[in-house]
């Protein structure tokens, strides 16, 4: 004998089966959606880059002070402090390229390698006497001069604050500085040349903020000031930029950089470069950045 409610139950079975299938598909859809969310790659930005190469065009101005003291042949005598742009005719406006490499070490460590080179040449007729090393260039002489400056810097940073759209780090840097100055009285073929190399440690601070999906701003600074073994040295470099992530691995940007190097060597200390070298340069820059 068939129970009286069996026809109702039989009629409901197809509906229950359909609901069960729909629920199963819904669960699978939610799992798939969750998987897509979990596997979605992070937004490409300087915060997520593991490696980057930046090529920069820098257009700035330079202000240089230079002094070469005589050697042991003239003890107690100091050279003439020279305004290199005004007195020697070196270019005040500079156009140059720079290269920078960037490596991320783990999740919070970073290494930045930067190379800067500035070579200039000038020719002028002196309007005053100049004590330049062991020689004296006289008023009215035709003088040719060159001033070369190079630096290779390594900066290690640790990000003590790192979020999806913000990163702030601090660290230490090492600048390897080299300067070479030369002057020649053309008519009497008298030439004086000096060069020196100095390692300079710095303290560094670096921050990046991705304020939109394709836009970010970065700022950093490095500084050192100390007197060691007859050398009074100060170095400061400051940079800020805004960049647009045109492609996931390619960005373009505009920035501004200021560099201040001031090294004063006691002539009695016996170092290779006795005297003063002071370079201040600042200006805007345009850069292309490839990253992975």
C-alpha cells in the first residue's frame, strides 16, 4: 500500500535535486572566486619591484669652489680659493646622464647602486693672480683648466615599515669619491695637476608612496659630516620624484636632485689632495625605469 504523501514527495524530488546542484555550483563559484582573489598579483610599483634599472637625464647648475695648496716646498702657504665657474670659465649649466641599479634583498632589504660623473673644461684669461698648487698663474695669462668629479655609491636600506602602498626604510651608504683638478698656463707650458680619492660613509632615509594604481612618489636623502685625520668632510644628497607606471615593467618619471660635497683638507696632514673641493649642484631630471 502506497502511503498517501508519497506522490507529493516524488514530485518534490526533482526540485530538491535541482536546488542541490545549484548549491554545489554556487559553492564551486565562490571557491573559484576566492582563489582568483588570493592569486591576484600585487599592483606593480617600486614597493613590489625585485630589480630595477633607471636611466636618468639630469639638467642642473653647478657651483664649485676649489683650492690647491702648495706642497712641502712652501710650508704654511695656502692656495687661492677659486670660483671655478667665474674665474676659470667652467660651465655653470650641466647636462649629463646617470645610471642607477636597484636590488630587493628578501622582503625588507634593499640595495641601491648609483654612479655620477661630471667632467668640465674651461679656457680663460685670468684677471688676478692664482696660487694653484706649486705654481702661480699670473694676471693676463691664458689658462686652460679641467675639473673632473666621479662618485660611485652603495646604499643598503632596511624597510622598517612596509605596506601594500607605502614603504619607509633607513640604512647606511658608502660613497667612493674621486676628484681631479688641472690647470695650465698655455703660453709658458706650465701645468699643475692634483687628484684625490676618498671613501665617505653616510646615513640614509628612503620612502615611497603609491597614491594611485599607476602613480607613486619617492623621496630619499643621505648625509655625512665629520672631521677625521685632517679632513673636514660634508656630503649630502637629496632626491624626490613622481613616476607613472606606463606598463607593469616600465615607468617614466620626473624628479629633482640636489648634491652638496664639501671637503677641506689640512695642508699639513700629508694627504694626496691638499686644499678645498666644494661642489653644489641641483636641478630637475627625467628618467626611464625598467623593473621586474
